[in-house]
């Protein structure tokens, strides 16, 4: 499997300059300046911390024990040797493979570089990004599929309510919307995928709320489809690594980043990270797609917040703002 490494582009493409709180992309003022030097570690392709620093022209690079810190005026990236997650502007991202240590250097896999770091740092470099004016909103569950039972209510009702609020917020911002359901009906995952694939010029956002046997679990998670050749964040099923990613890998992670970052920033929620999965609902979709988990309804305090209209309005507002930023960031 060849994973193409990020390449440079003519510096003239500076039309998008971004305001992203986190996604900061500055690609135009931040030209790549080095080539990639690929090293095999355990049979897998990796690139070194120094190489990443040079390529993206980070101004400061601090190496201390297993910790690496890359600094640009608007962006800080942190790695830790052996860890399977990294931080970019304090947002937690799950990696497909752990950071490897060799000869005093920390290495990141070329898959994580190409499928996560590059699209997050430079979404404007995504090749042939989708032009979209429509957002397909997918309220999770419905009818006899109630989803999780929360302290104050069922998941299926919260997902539909938040989705209807998101629809209004997006339409106010000039987007068209399509809903997989607008009432309490059952839809299979296949029907949701089929619905999504019928609409062109669109992105797809599936809305869920979380549950845990541990009543103390809280926080927001955002899922993007795991790229080809990798396993899901929970490590489930080595078999899954043989499945395809999707042609929208780069946009998926950029969209997940925009949504997650906006919600973190605007709601000050607990950060459970941007994760990878091969949920059926994401796998078959031929457009940028994410699955958003808006908090734990099984936790008393978080469930109580989610039960209020104000909180659901804030969530809808943050997600809609993120869609606007994503659209700008990919250059449309
Ligand atoms: Zn759910």
C-alpha cells in the first residue's frame, strides 16, 4: 500500500488564509522547505521529528526525553515516544500507529503524516477537495433502536433534537440540509449510507450521544473513518485493517478536526479526542463524513446539561460554525 507523502504546491495559492482557531493553516506563508526521508521501523514507513520540523518549517523544536514539541506562531504540536496519540493546539488526536523512538529521534508513521498531520496542518492542500453546499445530518438511532439510556432521557431523542437545531443553524449560514430522519423512525445503517450517497455536493455528519457503564465518563469524541491499512482506535479486529479507507480520508480528518475543535473551544467540554473507526455508517459513504458523540448522557452532570435546550443550542452553533470553517479551510 502506497501512502503518498505530502508535497508542496506553488506558493501562489494563498487565497484562503485562515482564521481557524486551531486549524491554522497558513500554508501560503508556510511553504514546505524539505524533502521526506523515509525510514523503515518494524517493516513500516516512518519519518523523523527533524524531518517534520524542516518540512513544515516549525520555528522551534524542543526535544526532551521522549517528548517532542514543535512550535509555530499559531500552532503547537506535541508528540511522546511510544504514545498512540498526539496533541495539535491542545486537541487530542489518535494515531494509527505509535510514535517510534530510534537513535534518539521520535518517528511518526507516513500514514499518520499523510492522513492526519498534513490535512490538519494544511487542509488547503487537500487535493481536489469537495465543493459542497449541502450538509446531510444523520440523527443516530430511532424508534425501537433507542440508543443509550441516559439519566434524563433516551439517546434517540437527543440526537433528533440536536440535529433539528443544527439544521436551522446551518440554513441560517446559507447551507442546504438533508436529514436522514426527521421523526422517531427506524433506519438501518445501510439506509443511512444509501441516503447519503444519493446526494452530491454534500458532507455527512452523524449525531450521537455517548454512554458508559462507568457513570463518571464524560466528554466529547469525534470519529473519522480509519484510513486504509490501519486499525480502529480501539484496536478492534485486525481484520479491519484490510478494509479500505475512503477517498475522502484527508477531508474526513479535517472536518473532524474543525468540529471537534469548535466544540472544545466553545463549550469547554472534556476532550476525549479525535478518533478513528470503521463504523458501518462511515465506511460506505463516498463523501466527507464524521460521527460526532456530543457527551455522555449516562453521566449525571453531563446528562443534565445535554437535557437543556441551551446546551443543545450551543452544540448546534459550534458544529455549524465548524462547517463554515471547514468549507473555507478546504478552499471553497
Ligand atoms: Zn449512538
